[in-house]
C-alpha cells in the first residue's frame, strides 16, 4: 500500500505549551457567558451545567477527545436553548436588536469553544497552524464581541444615560488586555525584536497584526461617542441650549479620554501599530501634541459635564463670570500639572518656577471667587498657591 504523506512541518519557532493568557480571557468571556445564562432562563442554565459536568468527567477519565467534543456539543446546546427558551425575541425589543444580540451571543459561544480547545495538549501537538490562528482569533475578536455584550449588561444595570462612560472604561481595559504588543504563547520571539527592545511591528511572534490593533483603536475612540449619540439622539439638538451644551461636553469627554489613554500608554505599546512607531520613544512630538489637545478637550468637557452640571449649586458667581473663573481655575491647574508631569518645571525644563507660581495664584484666586469666598481671603489663597509652587521647586 502507498505510504501516507508525512504531516506538514510546524510553523517556524512553534513551541507548544501552557497558554499564558487564560486569566485575561476568562475575565472577558466568563462574565459574557454569565450574562447570557442569566438572560436565558433555567433551560439554558441547565444545559450549560450538565454539559460542563460531562466534559469535566471525560477529562478526568483521560478521554481528551471526548471532553473536547462534549465542550462543543454543550455550546451548541446552549445556543439552541437560547433560541428556544430565552426572551431574546421579546416584543418589547426591536427585531434588529434581537438579531444583533443573537449574533453577538453566538460569536461569544464560538470564542468560548476556541478558548477551550487551546487547553488540550493534543490539539497543540497535532494542529499547530490552527492553534496559532485560534490564539490570534481570540485576541482579535474578544474586544469586539465581549465589549457589546458587557455593554448590554452595563445598560441593564445603570441605564442608558451613563452607560457610554462605563463603556469607555470597559473598552480601555479590553484594549490594554488584548491589543498591547503581546508575544504568542506558542511561538518563540526573536531576541532582537522582543517588545520593548526593538521594533514592535517587525516581531512576527506578536499575536495581533497592526491592522487588527488599528481596528481595536478605532473602536476604542469611536464606539463610546457613537453609543452616546444613539442613546441621546432625540434630545441631542431638539432640547434647550443648556442641554445641548451638556451633550457636547459629554461627547468631548468620550472622544478625548481614549486619546489620552492611548498617548499615556504609548510607552507600553498602545500605539505600536502606527507606521513609524518602533518603540516607546517614537513619534514623541506627535504624541505630545495629541495629548495636549486631548487634555484641553477633556478639561472643557469636565467643566461643562461635571463642574457646572453636578456642582453648579456651589458656584456663587453669575454667568458669564462663572464660566470665566472656572475656566481660568481648571486650565491654570492643568498647565501646572502638565509642567510637573512632563518635567518642564524649573530652569532645566524651560518653564521658570515663578511662571508656574503665578499661574497657580491666578487659578487659586479664580476658584476661590467662583465658590463665593470673600475677597479678604484671596491673599490666603494666593499665598497657598505660591507656597505649593515654591515647595515643589525646593
């Protein structure tokens, strides 16, 4: 009989072993599964528990192939139970939203099966190409799949109003966990191209490609603002001028926060996918400019959405002087903090201490006047601000 062809050679530097990223994947997928189980009722939960029990028993009995088949059969059963027994197609929910939730939950269950498959040693030994593709699929898809499901949970918990702000924090965590330049668990990295020691984009041992990381960055920047526009569209421009101004300030916060996050963590590789971003010191001028503009925009949003909306009753000065004083206080404090953080304060940094002291004095006096402090207390506020500047200088 003819000799069967030999198995294809493994990819270069392929090294099967324990997967290193189980914790971060579990923190994203398990809450999504629990959200699905909670919304699916007793039939879905029972299917999930029975299937997991059977898979565990088969794994204990050293029947690895049967355990893997049982895991996938359980996930298929959970999906069918969701179609039959859940309230996914409730009349109170638009049909388009129901189909989107059905698609997202199906993708989440598929990613769960892929994650479970990576835990089996025999899969790593017999299917190296599939293992590398599965690892890349998990990191590329989890932020885009689990993000909407967990966002759905946030809306159900806190309501649609503040949900975009929680979603922005959630997407930032997902970006930090899955989009940074992380090496594959199954492929040895070249010594010259290890993250932090050379060019990130040239290291073929990284899990994601630059295009996939750029897609995650676009979702991080745009999705919270788009969610806010979608949930507040009826009152975005049709209401009073004050409410429209608050909406614009909220959008300023949601657009500037992701940019600040990306610039702050650029040294750790948050922008590794950009052309020319070879290491943590690349594109320093561009990053500084984007960070400065984002901080200005964030401070403006903070002033309108938090200061005047949440603490307006404590501002005793009538408009328009209230806006002038609060703006002077916030941007004066921002300028001082930026000078300290960037190391620009002092003779060597280029910004004399006396200049920052004067800025802090103006900011302190403006804040005191805004909250209704009597004028005879202004010298105390000025002295305190000047003392803080001198204390840092000495």
